[in-house]
C-alpha cells in the first residue's frame, strides 16, 4: 500500500474516532429518546458548547476528507507518488489530529491555522500530481 493510501485509511479511522468523541456526549446530553428518533424536529435543548464544537469539527473533517481523498486518488492512480506527496499526506493527517482538540478547546487563531496547514497539504498534493 502506498503511503498516501495508508494515511487515507488512518484519516478514515480518525473520522470514526471523532464520531465517537461527539456521539457519546451528544447521546448523554440529548437522551436516547431524541437520538434514536427520526429527528424530524430540533432537539428540545441545545448541545453543550464543547459537544457542539466536537460536532462541528466532525463535520469539518467530512468536508476536508473529500478533498484529501481526491488528492490521494489522483496521486495513486496517476502514479505520481513521491516523498513529497507522502510528506504532505502525513502533514494533512497530523493537522487533522491537532484540529480536534484545538477546535474543542476553542484555541483561536490556532484552530484556523491548523486547518489551513491541512488544506495546504492537500492542495500541494494535488499540484504535485501535475509535475
């Protein structure tokens, strides 16, 4: 398996970890009556600040993972894997791991800077495929 595919698999597992980190407190806060329902209505009470941040970090990872997956597919199928693309893949993953506590703790402007590093690494991978 290429380094980029390895990182993609690890990023998917990070998504699962983020889901659990969000789902456990969300279920405790909202109760099983709501979380097991069809959720046709808004919850009767809002999530706590920390749980809401975990939810937004999870949603953000879904968005970032789409673009990162495209970058990995382009690199791997285009046979453009290099040490640089592997380093950028690992940079993306480290940034995503750091993003979760940075968002949860409300670390500004660090959260945004960490996000930008992950996006930059993904864009660098895509651009490197043209070289």
